[in-house]
C-alpha cells in the first residue's frame, strides 16, 4: 500500500483523527485561518478520474493552509478498503449533517435512501456545492428511489449533465482560457496557466450561469501543444470549429431552491487527479470554496500541496489497490 506523507518541515500543529465509528472516512481538523469553524465535506466517488487520491489532497490544503475542518468520504468495499467501483457506498454519510460546503467528484452513484436523505437535507439547507468533472452525471438511482430526481442533478443544479467528450479522450488535453468578460470574478483571483490532461466536455450551461473559464482543445496532451483545428457536430447537430467557440469548463450559478435558500454552485468539468496537479486549477477550486462560503478570496490563495502528490493517470479500474482511508491521514508530525 502506498503511504502518503507530508513534508517534515510543515509546522502546523494539526492532527488527523480516525474513530472506530468513521474509520472509512478521513478527517483533517483545521487550525487558524479564514476557514476556522467551517466544515467542508469532500466526496470522492468515481471510477475513472482518481478522486480517491485528489480529494484527500484538496482536503489537506483546505485544512492546513486555510483552517477549514475537512472530512473526506469515499466509496468503500465491505472490508473498508477504498473502492471507486462500489457505487452504492458512501462512507460516514453522517458528516453531511454538519457540512458548510460540499466538494464533489462523483459518478453514477446509487446511494441508499438514508444516505440520499442526508444529501438532500444539505441541499435544502443551501450548502454551497463545488462540483468537479463527472459530477455532472453524479447519480444513477433506480426508478423506485424516492430521490430519483437527483438523476438530473447535473442539469438541474449544476447547469449541465453528461453530453459527450468534446476533445478526443486521452489524446487532446485542455488549456483553460479565462472568460474576459468575467475576469474580475473573485474565483479567478490569482488563477493563471490552467491546464489539464483530461479532455474538454461538451457543455452548454443555462443563461443564468456565469462562465469563468473556457476549455481550449489542444492537439496533444502537453501544456505547450497547439490548439486543435478541426470541426465537430454538437449534440444539437450543428457543426462548428472545435475551438470556436470554446466550450465552457467552469461556471457559477446562484439558485433559490425549493426550501427558499439561495445556494451557490461552482462547477468545473475539469478535475481529474492529473488535472489537479496544476496549481491554477487547484486555486480555482479553493477559491470556489471561499466564494461559496462568502469569505474574501485572497489575491493569490496558497494551494501548495501538503506533502507529495503523485496522481495516477485516469482510466477505469486504475485505482490503487488495497488502500484504506487511513493511508491518507496526516498526524501531528506532518507524516
């Protein structure tokens, strides 16, 4: 099993605690910082884009760099090992009861009714949602579920569902291009040089969405590759140049939900673990948390990883094997 460690030089007196009751999740208590007293729940649950590695990394940044209390939840097998293919599993769903913000990277989850009840309660509280990549197609609940409407969570809440790969999967990477009309948005503070080796998704967010970033399809998988140059038909049958216009890859919405609460939504169709090796994308996501919680976004948010981050390439059945959630723990020594 691979052990994830922090640098010995990290001088933050923060510890990770795992109780017998919630050993299937991992907690990162926050210290001082603007996030002090706020609880961020990060939900890893996709079979392809290695959220089981990237979201613990993001939780460490949010807790140890900015003071948020963070809990990372996983899909787990019956013996407690992280298993992205366990679509009915969500470890320690009770953490949702105290969530102040939720970060999601999930795909076609089939959670049981009690888990969905907790998730829906958070939505009705108006908890801000920061949704990555396949969260546009977060749920695949059976027709008998009382929560089957969440199968349209992407379109209804985030602003888009799964459409198609717009760039060529595993062949054409994404360069993030800031939407000039919205360049002053606080989520874009300090954000530059966004790159991910996952491809652009086709997306058409609704008119109430504020587009922050568009995805330039590259002709290869490297940051310095040239833009791709060919035409393609959209889902509506209209053919257009692949990069004219470029597809939105990050946007925000503010929704008044059925409970009368205004809910802040930040969605990006980027977010593979390999994408989040990119500093600009990590900053975009962390800034989204600040924005969602009504906190002032720093001029250049600290998003340095806490210890090594060595993401695996995305792909089905490519997760690390036999890993317990505790492998992602950080102790008081930063080890």
